[in-house]
C-alpha cells in the first residue's frame, strides 16, 4: 500500500503545478505530523475547485464577500469538512487553529494545528470537495513517533483512524 500511494503522489504532484483551469483530476494532498497531543497539517487544494466548493457552500452569497470575508469563509468551510475527533465514538471534536494560508495562483494551502488533551485513538474525517467532485481523492500522509502512515480519503471512505 505504501509503495502504491507513493507512486500516486509522485504522479499527481506535477499535475498540481499545472494552471488551475487545465486539470482533469480532483485531488488534494495533506502532510501531517503528530507530536504528543498536537497534529500539524499542511493541505493543498486546487484553487478553482476549492473556490467553487466555498461558493457553493455559501449558496452564492460569497460572491459579494470582501477578500477578508472570503478568506474567513474558506476557513469555515475547511473546519466543516476537515475534522478531527479525539475518540472513536466521535463525540469530542477538536477544532483546528489556522496557522497560515498561502496561495500560489494554482493551489491554496492551509496550515492547521489540532491540539487535544489525551486520546488513545484519533479519527480524521476529510470530506473537502466531495460534494463538488465524485472523483475527488484527498491524500493524507502522517509522521508520528518515527512511524509513517498514509490514507486516501474518498467519498465512500472519508475517515481514517490512527493511534497517537
């Protein structure tokens, strides 16, 4: 599984650098690191796909937002669809802290931090862009305590469980 995911990532990364209006693939890529009770995530989305999803989520109202309001709307969208729970029953949601947002013209990149008290199992639910694109894949790579793991989130498999 690890080798096949690395091949997919290597094939997909050049696609992320194409002009936003020239892609036929719907994919995001997250790199995460877990240190203690803190999960740091850097996630990249195609800008046009992400903008479309935010506008749809706000049902067209975002067209009238200022730049600052739209950036806030983007983070609210991420918080709604990129979620973490510190328990298997998904009763204790951990809200992300936004560290940074960058825009390279083609992609929008969010740097997030999730901090929680204790957990024996953590559940990540990643549904960003699934309502817009049935073929959306959200690739996730995590490093923790010298171990590495990966997952591909799809509309039919939107969650990933891991032990801190």
